[in-house]
C-alpha cells in the first residue's frame, strides 16, 4: 500500500488503498543545482516538471510530505471542461477576445490530460461521461445557454439536456430537476494519474525529493531554496503549493483561501447495483454552493464528495457527516457500509479564476494556485503555460492569466476564513429562493 497518511490526514482514502505503485523518493540532502526548482508535488508541480524537462531544462522538485499528499491525491476524480467561473467579469482587464481565449483554454485543458494519459499509457481508470445536475428548474435554462456557448466555441463533444422526466437515464435519484450531459468530460483515479506522471518526470531526469519541506527561500538572480537537510540553487523557482502554501510566500498565500472538502467511498456494490445508481457511469455534480459531487469507482463503489469548510478543522467523523448527504440523493443506500472516508484542502481565490503568473518583484519566481475545486484539468493547463513561460517561449495564455489582478482576502490568515464563511452562508440563503 502507498503510504500517504501523515498525522493530520484523518483517515486513509480509497485512492491510497488502490494505488498502482509506491514512490520512494529520498529527502533532499546537501546542495544541489538546477535550472528550475519546483516546490510542491501535486499535479501543478509534477506536470510543470515534465513540461520543463521535455524542453531540456534540469529540474528539482521538493515535496514536504509525499507525492500526491495534497489535493491532487485526494480529490473527487472529476475531469470537467472549463477553467474559472464567470469569465466575463474579466472583460475590462483582458478584453472580449481574452475572455474567449480563456474559455478555449478551459476546453483544451481536458485534452491535455487525455493526451498525457494516452502518450504514457497511465493506468488511472479514465472514463468519459459527465452530468451537471439541476437542483432547480431554472438551472436548465442556464444549461441551455451554456450548451449554446460551447457550440459557438467549437466544442464538439456530445451534449444533451435532460428534463426532469429523463434524468433517471443518468442518475437513479428523484432529487434533481434535470441534467446536462457532456461526453467530453469524465472521471479518473486522481492519485494513480499523478503517480504515473511522477514516473514520467523521473524518466525525463527530474529529481524528486519527498519529506523535504521548504524552510526558507533566498531570492535573487539565483534562488536558494532551503530544507532542513539541504539547499537547491536554481535560476528559476515555481511555487506550486496551492492551499498548502501557508506562510512560505505571504504575498501569494493571502490570495488563496484553504477550504476543506470531504469524500466517502462505500463498500463495493457490485456492477449491477452500481450501474443501477449511475446507469452510464458518469461523474456527477450539482449546482449548489456547497455542492455534491460523485461517481463510481472501477471496483463499483460510490465515491461521494462535497461540503466546503473554512474553519481549518475537519469533522470528527467524516463518514457520519457525509452519509446523510449521500442518502438525501440515494436513500436506497441506507444499509450500505462506508469503507473509506477522507478530506483535504482545496484552494479558492476571490474571483474563482486560477492564479497563474510570476511575482512582480521577482522575475524568476513563478506560481500557480487557487483552482477552486476544479484542478485536474486546470493544473495541467497551468503546467503547460508555466513550462512555456519559464523556457522563454512566447505564451499568450500565460500573459492573459498574469494580467488578471487577484484580491488579497481581508482579515489576515486568522479572520479571512470566517469572513468568507459568512459570505458563503449568504449565498446558500439566496440559492434557497
């Protein structure tokens, strides 16, 4: 079994139990040199390392715990088109054409994952099919407008609108007012995807170090990145920590709010019973602020996630917390046992757009963070953009993201979470009407 359970992770996940392999990367020791040092061993860090190594740069990656310990190894496994929320809000900054380019990049991002999986034959249970679920009839109008816009952007995947009477074609629940299906999105085993990508990075010459928490950074023409037992000297630095950045770079950490999300996995249901729940084996996501997301695993479990906590404290019993949410959707599972429960932090920015850029006062320090819970595709896009920018290639996509300003959350690290929680509560009250 792959050991990815530090003391502050509440329980082993199904992903850990079903991991394809174990990585045994040493901690950093002594002084090493590289063209680029990357901090963070999730999708952003590992895939940026691949992009840079493919361009001939030497790369060292430092992970404080183990590869995949953060959100990349704990998320819901949903691979969904798009990047950001409400992109029209950025028209004044990047123009209508810039907004259109962001939307097109959100479609390309899914294809980046698909191509990486296919090129390197990564076994991660990649399955196509996704459904946005309408909690209210008015959501169907939103779906129709979105489908029209996607067609105008040239999105060629099969999509359908399902009315309330048809929704049982994709989910055996009476909880929804309809759905929009999308065969260009889907789901996968997120930890196995990342572990496969880490192997690719190693094969390309990337040096991966685990148990190597960064204790300090010296900025300058050559950056020096310190851990308890070593130092990396590099020409350029990438901060890819997302919700786990903490105080390492306060200018960036103040712009991303860690929020807890939680997942349970049932006992194996058997193929027949599992497909009775989700007949077309699609990933599912509803439209509420504190949304539900769920899918079937390859061994026919229901993997059910949701909630959004800003307190920094996980529920004492995640299964007890999440089970009523699952039963609200699937009351027919009342007697089913929960085999696994786990949680983790996602990174959310104030405007819900991924933050990709470089520090204004440090031209050789790059970053990507704040994927707002939709990180599988967005991280791969960020890695592509970072790889191009760091290697000196012109990248209009990187420049677009870098131009968008991002607000620092008010209240400092102690008050920003309660303030946002109050805002989210207000949004939940509004959506009830």
